[in-house]
């Protein structure tokens, strides 16, 4: 029994190392997937924020345009 373990220790060590490496690889993949989901959620929030900002700017520009038209009408009269 001791002789067979002595002969196979390199194979056993390689197997244990492979299991450890695969588990680390899997945990890194899970962490990357979570980070990708977080980035997509952040992107969605950023796009919504940019849309809201554009909408506010458009509304303000519409108000300014209406004010200018009122001023020009009053100057014509």
C-alpha cells in the first residue's frame, strides 16, 4: 500500500491541483458573471439618467423658443 502511494503521489497531487484550479476557475467565472450583470444594470441606469437629462433640456429649449416667439410677436405689433 505504501509503495503504491509512493509511486502514484505525483498523479494524486496533480489531480488535487486540478480540482483546486477548476474550483478557482469556476468561482472566477461566477464573479465575472456577477460583475457583468452589475455593469449592465449600471448602464441601464446611466441611459435612463441621460434620457431624463435630455428630456429636461428639450423642455427648457421649448420654453425658450416659445418665449422668443412671444417677444418677436410683441415686437411686430
